[in-house]
């Protein structure tokens, strides 16, 4: 059915011709013309219906994350749009393209005590690359058609240009909302012709000259659409051929580290003498932001003499997280590093930089392995067994913020792909993001969550069976009494137990067995190493039905084990 709202038809037609083939919608009356327009263009099978707008936005983000393509996100008027804000903010900082389309009342009725009216134009301005407002028949017919087409083209090109990100189109619509319309003529498509960002040979030579003889630390941050790090072998070969170069890679980067030890484990193990000796002359970052606070603090405390070069696609944000940014280099990262290393060549001066990093990496790995052998059942044990299991290698990993991502930093170097909402690092929407990713991914998806994060997104959890009946989807949840990370981090761990448990850990008190049963999800429990060992083969079976593995742990033992781990890494003489 084609709506009579011409602006909606034009927006849907134009966006779909540009490549937007999927939409996530939430039911409403004001957005009925938009839903009908997209249904007419792409068909019901390409439209995902999610009632809760907050969950819908994270699902759309997960779909765009998996596909690399822009996804349309459509809501009705009123507070519906405001519920998009957490996911839109996350997408903005991750560099994920979303086309947010909100239906609105005509401008003359805003602030007139009419129902479902809020000031929607610009409501998401802090979290989108640009906002657009399409008025309700305030222009002559031909001009309105031209305007709607131009806005749709501009919004898509803006979302995909440079570092991708969300945009917002607000569409004013008057009643009636479900009248039939007539067919449109083909829509004009505007194409951006942008040459691949290349650096000419003279620029490479100039940069190579400035880096010649320097100890260079290359850091791969979390992978996102602002960077292409596909060719690991080229990157590793380029770095290893220079004795004064070393690569640190985050768990979320998708780049396997030079040594099988997590980035936080490695940095924690350094004594003051080694921190000084390994202080780089130059830092080059590839990809998105860093999860590791330890790396960030290390480079703030020991700033590189030649500063920090950030390599990637153009962005409207100037990120200077080490407080020593000296160059932003617009280039494809692997190609840039390869060209840089080729021009520098094998270093002609004596440098033990790479050798020193190798030695501390081996030592850190040995200490790490030794500690794992002495662990009681706790979060650390459960996560270690999960990350080391054979079955996990077939899965794309989605990690919630808080405890899971921190353990991944310690236990899962080299596992890929891995994703986490580290744009703004909220715990909301992790489940919904994983669902959206699973909808678009060819690989089965595993969400690793904490009990607090999972309880925060029960609306997403309720969608699992309805949306993912055809594919494999797994959830592993640490049930440690809610907010286990607060028992570890310095800002809260010293608080009295009554204050800590009441205000911060906030045990959600969910019966995950009953919850899973009610939602049609298979439930498995592990409360010991023995039960975990027995549970893992069933958890990773080929059954298409969603499965939830509940790992029950003691919060105090878990916090103590993690705290002792870092202590042992910094005081190895007692244990080696």
C-alpha cells in the first residue's frame, strides 16, 4: 500500500535506491505513512518491528554494525524519538551509520497542548552528524518534491561520508495518515565521488624521515567503520621488520597481538624501570578509542617525545586522549603503516625496543598462566573457561560493558570478531545490539553479559525468540549479585558493604531460569568449575534454539581474585 504522503514516499524511495535496504520500526500512528512507504519499497521481510524504541535503536545499530550498511530507524511522534538517544549517541562515537526518521505533528501544533507533541527538530543534535526537518506542505508542490529528495540524498551521504555516523530526518505529517497514494516517478540519486584517501610518496617520505630512528609504538584500538584493518599479515610483517617498532592491540581491535597476552596484563606487569625504558618516541594509533585505561594512563605519564599520530578516516571530532596529539593522518591504516615501514626500512641504529617488548610479553604470559592455575571458582575462572573453550571460536562475540569487557581484555586476545558498546560505554542496550548483529551476521552470535546489564535490557531479551528463531544465538551471563565491577574499582570498593550493595551493586534479583523458560530460551546453570566444564558442550551445540548459560559466582571472591591478579602481576618475585 502506497501512502498519499508524498514526502514519505520520496524519502523511502530515495534512501532505498541509495542502498538502505533494512529498517527497524516501532508501532505508532503518526509514523504510519513512513512505515507504509518503506513497506511498499523494500517489503515486510526487510522490516524489523520492535515495540520498545530504546531496544529498537540498539537493534538497528547492531544490524548496521554487522553489515556496514546504513539502517533506517523509524518512530512515531512524542517521547518515542527521545528513547533513541542512548543508541544514537553510541552509534555516533562508534562511527555506525543510522538514518533516524521521526514522524512529527505539523509545526503549528507544537506547544499547543496537543497530544504527543515535543520539540523534535534538533532533539538529537548532540549525537548526530546532521539534522533535517521536512515541513508539512509548506512549499509549492514541485519544490516540496525537490526538497524531500534533496534531504534524503544529503542525509545518506552525510551518514556515510568520512567517519560514518547517525543522521536525523524529522518529518511533519498532518492527518489523515493512512490514505492511499499514487505511484512516484523514479527518484534522483546523488553520488559522492571521493577518491580513496591516499598519501603521496613525498608525504610518506617526509613522515618516514621524521620517524626515522624513533622507537615507535603502534596501538590498534577498537575496530569500527572508521578504519580498515583487514590485512593483519601485512600489518604484522611491516611492523616486525623494524626492530624499533612494536604493536599493541586491543581485544576489540580484531588484530591478534604479537604475544598471547592481554593488553592490560602486559601494561600492568611493567615496573617503573621498564616503563621508562619502553617509553616510545612516537605513538601511532589505528582505529577507534581504547578500552584500556592502563595504556592511556601510561602514555599520559610517559608522553612520547615526537607526539601522537592518529591514522584513520576524516572525523569531525578531534580526539587527543593522550594529551600529545601532533598529527591527524587521513589514510587507510594498514597501507599507511606498510608504506611508512617500507620507507623507513630496517633500522640502521641499534635498538632493543622490539626485543624488550617481547621479553616483557613472555614474562607477563608466564605469570598470567601461573595465576590461572590457582584460582577458585569465581568470575575470573568462569570467563577463563568460556574464552578458552573450543566452541567459542565459531562465534562473533558481543560483550556488555563493565565486567565482561574487562575480562576480555585479560583473557581473549586474538579471538575475533569482538564488539562492545564502547562509544559511550553504557550498560544499556547490549542485548539489543547483539540481537541486531545476529540478524545480519552469517556467523552465530554470543552475547557475554553481566546480570545487571542483562536486566537493564529485558525488552531486548524478550525479542530473542521472536526475531532469532532461524539462527544460533547464545547468552552467557555472569550472575554475581549485580554490578560486580563496583566491588573492584577503587572509587567504590572501599565503601561499607551496606552502601555498596544498596546503591551500586544493586542485585537485580532475577530468576534467570524462570525468565528464560517464560521467554522460550533454553537455560543452563554453572556454579562450579566442574559444572562449567559439563555445561560448555551443550551451550555450544548446534541447536538453533537460543540458549542462556548462567554462571553463578560469589561477588566477594570474584572481586578479591581480580584484585590479587593485578597485585601478582606487579609483584612477580614471590611467585616465579
